[in-house]
């Protein structure tokens, strides 16, 4: 830049009522009569006397009355680093703008005495008003809209669903598109009855109240427990139930815990592995693979594959044991169909028809050696908030009269507790089992089976049960046995999901 060194000083413009200080940069020529057309003496005369310097000096310059460092090579270097280059106009007063750029001060500029910041910037008040007035109006309108939205009553199932669920699940329950919701996880279709009807209200309520992770689902399903009352959540779920318009599908509220031996009336998509062992002589082990799959609104197909192992005991009067034998038993296939499902009374009635095929070796006591037809009726009843009752009665009718026809009946009573409010389910049950051969002089046989079922997964689709079967007439050659089953409702998720 042409001219001499720059110095930062405080200038005062004197008016009639006082002095208004301004920080300016002064360009002083380093020689008399420089290019600016004025001598250094003329500049000093216009500037007035400099502020009194501090007596302390060092190589970086000195300090004025307000503690600012002036002069010296160090002060000049700092000034040059802190300020952008100045326009090459010497000998004029330059006013520093607030954003750091420096431009020539207008010669006609004369602030009003005592006006302060407002006096020096008469348009600033108008500028602030132009900025904040629209923002204030927007905030006021938004607050009003939010207040109106929160005070709108959610006193009907449709209103509760529309306010809490429709933004993601859609007004029709089919779910918004991925582009609309902004994530890749597919939303369920509430109009699909095979999905929307099979689970009880308690599971739907838990997911809505606590969010998806409460039942092992995605975290994008939010929790509404703090936003909605329990009554409003119940109303929203009531509306969800209306999306399946086919009343033929049994409600999931009729689905209760599975007993060890009594077949329940509700139709399922399940895989069950059962294992039992006698703890007294004659020793034996039994295992069974059961696959159930639903078709249609009320029907189920089932496949049963049994396995058995027997201790043959001493043979032909010998003292040594005959060893163990085992293998596959008689495979059975069957169909279950729901005849009655009344959610209002908590009742469900089903008919079951099974055909037992002679796949087991009858000579090794692994099968009966004939086809057996087994018709059965199964009944389920909900009792109070968490109690339930299962009843089953049927017959085993062989294709020929050896062995003879047998009638059986089974009853199971249980009650379901939850660990915490929405946690793991514990269902203790007690089964009473009976059977009789339909021949003259036959007497019934009775067994008692205390047991408990425990859900293992967070989603409640994997469960384990333990039972003891105790004969009430031990003198008939029947022994005490211990039993367990592992249950997987495969429709609700894989073995590794929902934990």
C-alpha cells in the first residue's frame, strides 16, 4: 500500500454537546507533503493530540491508556494479519465496518449526538423488524396449530388410530410406501387376516405401549405409552381389528398355552418336539416331532412322527437283560377344523380327524400294526383375565378288532402370569388324563400331569414346557414319567429372531 505505516488510534468528533468516539484507521504519509496532498503536520492538526502513552515500552511497542498495544514492529504485524488489505486511498479517514471490511467513510456522515448505535445505523431497527416479524407470526401460528391438534379429542377408535398409527400404517391399514415413511423395513398389512388375527390383544398392546423392541421387532415402531392413555391405545387396536373384515378367522384372544398331552382347539403354525422318559421299570423313552400348518381361515394340517426306545428286559427266562430296542413309530396325519369361535364368550370348538399309519414295527412294540382312525373334539375356554381350560375327547378305532377300540378324555386347567407387565409368560397347568378300552369288564385308567410352560423369547414365539405324568393306579404296570417339549411358532419368526 502506498503511504507510511498505519496506526490505530481513538478519534473524537467534537460536537456542541460532547465527543462521540470512533475507532478508525489513519493512513499517515512517511514524508511531508506525500501523495495524499497533505503534510504530516496537517494530519496531526486534524487528528488532535494522541492519547497519553504508558511509560512502559518494549520491543513490540507501547500501550495506551486503555491497554491497547500501539506502534512497534510487532503491533504492525498483528494489525496486518487481523485486517484485510486497505484500498489505496491515502490521507482519508477510514471507517471499519462490523464485518471486518474497511471502506472510506462518507465525508458527509455526522452521527447525532447521544444517539449511540441507533443513531449511527438508522436502518437497523427496520431491518430487525423485517427479520423477526415473519418469524414471530410463524411461531404463533404453529403454536396455535399444535395446541388445536393436542386438544382434539381421541374418543373413538378411528380418531385414536388416525392420530397415532395412520402416518405409517396408512388410513387403510396396508402400510405406507417405503418412499413415504423413509426407511426400508416393510410395514405389516393389517388387512391380511392370517397376520392380523392370530395374536392376542395383550401382544398388540405391549408393542404399541412400549415399542417394537418389547416383542423383538424393529425399533422404528415407536412407543406410545407416554403419548396415549391405555384407553386410547385400546381404541386404536380396536380399529386395527376391523381391517380384517372376515369374521371366519378365529381371534388370537382364544389362543391359550399348549398343554403337554391335551390338544388345544386353536389352529396354529407350530413345530413341537416332545421327549419323555419313564423313571421306573419298565424303562422306556418316547419322542415325537409335530408339524402344524394352517390353511384357510379355520383349518390346520398336522404331521406326527413318533420315535420310541424300549428296555426289553430279561428274555426267555434268562437273567441277563434283553437290551434296548428302538426306532420310528406309527406316523400320523390329521386335519383340524374350527367349528365355533366366539370371542365374546371366550369359547372355541374344533373337530380333529387323524389317521395313524402302521409304520412302526409291531413285533418290537414300536407300533400297532394296523391303520387306526382317531376322531376327536377339542374345546377351549378362557376363564377371567388369564385363566383357561382345555378339553379333549376322542376314540381310537383300529381297522380290525385287534387291538380293540379305546376311548380317551383329557382336561387341562392353567393360568398365565407375566414377568413384569409385558415380560416372559409363565403358565402352570394341571392335566387329568383318562382312557378305557371299550370292551366288557374294562376299567378306566387315570393319570395326573402337573406342568408349566415358559416362553423363552421376547416375541413369545419360542417356549419350553416341563411335566411329570403320574399314574393314579400304579399296579397296572404303568410308571411315572417326566416329559418336556420345545415349541416354535415359526410363523412369528425364525429361531434366531425375536430375542
